[in-house]
């Protein structure tokens, strides 16, 4: 393992750059057996600065090899977020015999003689599987001087209308454009000015179909929209989603405007979008987010590098309690780093009882429980005598929580020390929890990922022990496995 990956707080099975600052995941695409992950990158410091696209490649979504910087700032500005697609049919004319990759991203500079940010969409293409990139001569390809926050294009091929579709964040809405060739774009529609949360500027949209309850003949479309930090709200930056219909031109929301669906109820999952061009035989929709929050991202106590990504997740749509919800699970490739598994026999925790259990420093916990009516369950990671992180479920309030108030260093920001909560209904007291514990993060997937909570923590020491406790009522732990995870570095 490289020395850099041994530092305190360095994630051991989440992607982080060797050095310097990273934010949003960009340009995720699968091509010729490789998963690409590009990312907002500042190569000259550990704080946000002039943006480049960093690059990493993986064959299994878990082990990443960091590549040289893919896109550098140019005469049109720095390189903000965007996507990459495979141009299978050479619609752009960039390629000769073989299909290649096209990146669509936001070039950001300033209007001449002005302080006003100028954001325009540009293209770059690669004929060697993402190793080198050529900027398109005709950049920028999409401009609109009337809109200042005009960024983060996500593009996909819409087979029914045989057109490329772009979703773009346009201040407090998402504007959709279509194109035959990625070079010329036509405005198709606009979504969201009155829908969902407008607590911050809209950023980083995505739009994709998913079968409902596994039924391929019943597709719904999911629109993901991240919303930027706003000092008025304690949560900082966060991500919402919408479920609806899409005909190649217009997205119709199935919910009322005032319905807000949060993609993650933890503080540290932002600007995530999905992989493009996953083969049909695979069929999965996979997603990754930036594991931080604009409220304190520039202050988190790491030294040589700053920020990591979430674990890649598989997304699905499921009807739960008569409502359609986006479900998330870690991708099955996590298996590649699973080491020893300890399977515990059924345990009964009576009211006020506590059970202690040792754990390996990097692990996945999986629990299936039967909670007596009114039961209140608590699972605590003991990092050291003073430091701990607690996940709890209170049946009375149907409330799932993750408390990191005592989880370690939080001095760097007033907003960090916090309890994160979400409503979660159980079916006859059945609660299922999957928890991924890395060096400085906890990811919680409750009831098949109906509710997720992604949370950074900065404990001085790695946890060696957990306790399971009942604050109220009887809890039967029917299934309990602890799986040791290996470092990917
Ligand atoms: C989201 C974001 C994007 C922008 C990028 C700049 O975190 O603000 O809207 O393209 O970061 O780094």
C-alpha cells in the first residue's frame, strides 16, 4: 500500500484522490470493460479551486486506479461538472472506425468586463478509452446568456425518439434539450420551478428509467436534483429525486409539487449521478455520490487530500406502503473485498439489556430484527472510550437516527456535530439494517435501502466494539452477520 493511503481518516474502501481536493463525481461511463469515474478536481491544493476533471478507472467499481488528469481548464474557462457517453453510432463525426467517448461538461469563466459567472456547455472526445481527450473545436455548444447558473449537463440516448437528451441545471429548474449529434441542441422543456425543494440552487441533475417492482413493462423515470448549500437550513447541501413519466421531450412528475423525496437522509451524499452505457445484459442503474457537504467540505480535518466518494450503489424502484420509493444497495461487487464473515445465532435483547460484540475495523454489519411494539433499539460503535457513533430506531416515533455528536473531531464546523434522522415505517416491526463502516464514514441502508444515511465521522481511533441495546421493549435479532472488509489500496 502506498504511504498516502495509510493516513488517518483515509477511506480504505471508498475512492479518494491520492492528493488534493475532489468534489462531484463526473462523466461516469462504462466502456470496453472499464468503469470510468471522473471528478471535480483541484490539483494544486486541498480546497476547492480552478476545476479540472480528475480520472480513475475500475474493472469492478470497488478497486480504482487513479489516472492522469483528463481535462484541464482552457480558453473557455475551468471545467465544471458533466457527463460522458459512448457515441456508438458516431453521431458526432468525431470517430472513424471505432466508437469512442464524448464528455459533455460546463466551461465556466466570466462575462467579459464583468464579475458575472459565464457557464456554457462544451465537448471533448477520446479515441483511446478515456486516456487522452481532444477538446471540440466548436466549443461551447450550448449557451444562454439569460441564465447565470447554467450547468452540469447529463446526457443520454433516448432510443424511442432516436435523440440525445440533456438535462441541465438552470437556476431553480431543470431544462431539457435534445440533439441528433451532441453538437447542436434544441430546447425541449423545463421542469421543476414549482416542484420539490428549492432551499438552494439546483445542480447536478440526472434522468433515467427504472422498472417499477422489477416489472420491465412498467417503467418509471427518475429525476435526481441536488440542491446547493444555503445558510438558512441546517442540512447544508443535499439531494432530492422525483418519479414520473418522460416521452423524450417532457418530464411529468407523478407527485404533487409539495412532495419532497430525499435521496439520502445523512449529511454527506451530494451531487451524485448514475453511470452511463451499462450493458443491457447487466441492466443495472448504478450511482455514486460525493461523500461530503458544501457546508464544511473545505474544512474537514484531512491533510494531503480532501473528500471521497460514497460506495457505488445499485438503484431500483419499489412500492412500499403504497408509495413508490427509490431504493439503494451497495453494488454486489463489494463481495470482492469481503473477508471473514461471523454469523451470530439469534439473540434476544430484553428491555434495558445491552449486548457487546467485537468488530473488525473495516466492516459491513447486516441485521434483521423483530421489534416489539414501541421498542427502541440502539446500535453504538465504540471508537474509543469517549468517542462513539449511534444508530437508533424508535418504533414509537417511527424514526431512524444516526448520531455523530460524539463521533470524534467536529471542531472544524458548527454544523458537523449532529443527529441525522428520517421517518421509516416498518412492516410488523421488521427492521433490516446494512451498515458500512470505513475509516471515516458510516453508510446506513435501512429496509432494503428505502432509507439511506451517509455520514462522515472523524474518530481518533477505529472502532473495535459495538453494543446493541434496547432502550424500550424486546428486540429479537434474527439475523446478524459481521463481515470484515479489506482495504482496496
Ligand atoms: C456541485 C457543483 C456543480 C458545479 C461543481 C463545481 O457540487 O457546485 O454545480 O459544476 O460543483 O465544482
